[in-house]
């Protein structure tokens, strides 16, 4: 018996497209809720991070109300104790509703001298105290042997003599106090702090390259040579710090605690030596997509894009000689201008 019907062994092209469309639609609708949830989670993290920075800013204002000055970006009690390496975040602890921890620090408890030991002494319990408000929920913090921070004090657009500046260029400086009266550019136009990442493999936001030549101090653009073509990761051949940026909230040195406004957010950071308290380019950055949060002296917080106008990174930052003229304008665009306290630049927050 014969039949005119032919047996089909596969899909027609039209059927194949239909099946492909159905599968793609199913996958799309399965994935979409996760994408939305990811966006909601990031919005929540950014909001919490903003609140953290506002708490720190309020503590800074309360500190200024009490002492008529802001704390040093890095200070302390000298040799034999903390070696003048304490982060300004330590001075804010009693204004962050953690007075009991601060009392332990200044009293010389646990066998330590008054003011505590060096920041890297892990045997001192207050140094291991976790200050939740000092960390961004979007940052990597697992597996750390010190308590990290994601908030760095702004020293302006300087790269040289960072730890012994003759005058503050930014709102904060190691070994120096600043006051509201010093900020002639206006508190709403001057950065107090910015986010920095914490170490996660080769990611640019939380690491810094070490042992770079001193030429980076006069040509910060050289720092770009340490990263890959996508500018998101350091090249594997580049030497990096053992623990990265923000690894220890107690240490006020440049590597773990400071930021300069030279390269835009989420740019590489580069040091001329292999330690923490050395000159270099220390960029802001975060795990928030596209930029980082920045806190201004007036108490406000703003997200700043990594595409912000940062001038020409091949230009030389101001030198110690330039500090004689406090109105020396920053060469690093709106980003550099927001980092200075008295550069008299003709830019404002709307330029960020």
C-alpha cells in the first residue's frame, strides 16, 4: 500500500523561528525580574551609602562645632604610640554614637598607650571594631584581616609631599587642621570626602599600583598605563599593594585613607613606593556603576560620573611653590576644582 503523504524529519524554517522566539521570550521574562531586582538592590545600596556619608558629614560638623576646626586627615600621638598615622575617622567615633569605643582608644586600654597603638596592631580590640557607617554596602569586604572603610578624605589635587604639606590644598590634610573660614571657594563647591573601593583582585576601584616612577607626580596620566584597554582592571604585570585601598579604617595614610581629585572616579591609583604613606595619585571609586558618591563640606552628597570633566591628566599638579598663591587654579577641570578649598576656579556643582 502506498500513500502520497511524505514523512517529515525536521522543522521548517518558519517553525524554527517560532520555537526560537518562544524560547527567547521565556528566557526574557524569566531573567527580567532578576534584572529589576538588581536595579532595586543597587538603588538601596546607593541610598544606604549616601546616608552613611551624611552621618559622617554630620559628625564632622559636630566636631567643628566642638573644636572650631576639622580633624587632621592623619594625626595622633607620635612615636611610641600610633606614630601619627590615625585616620580622621578615629576622631569622629564619639560623634558617631560609639563613645565607649573612643574611650578605650584614648584611655590606653588593653596595655596600649593613650591614643592607641599603630593602626596595623591587630591585638588592639578597638582597631578591630566594625563601624558599619564607614562602609558602603556595595563594596567587597569579605576575608579582610583589618576592618576596612570606603570613605576617604579629600586632599585636593596634590601628588607630592602629601604627608607633610605646608598648607592644605583640599578640605583635609595630614598633620594640618582646616576650618570653615579656610574654604573660600564655598562649602557647597568643595569636596570633603569621596568613595574608594576595597581590594578585589585586579579591579581598579579598590587597588593601587606600587613602585611607579616619580614622573607620575608631575604627569599623573602615566598612571593610565597600568590598566588594560578597558580601564577596568590593572594589567597582571603591574605590582599592586598587598591589601589595596581602604583596607584599614584606622590608618590615615594616603593608600588606605586619602583621595586626590586628579583622575576621575573609577580611575587607577598609583604610588611611587610600595607602602601606604607615600606620594602618588589616589583616585576615588566605587562599586556603584558609572561613578562614585562624593560628600561636600556643606553636608550634601552627590553622585559624580566617571565621565566628569577632569581636565588634562598630563598636566602637572600644583607644587609646594604654588601653595604660596592659594588662588592657584586646578588644571584638572571641574573635578580638580571641586577638590580645592581656595582655587578661585570659575566652576560649580552644576559642572560635575
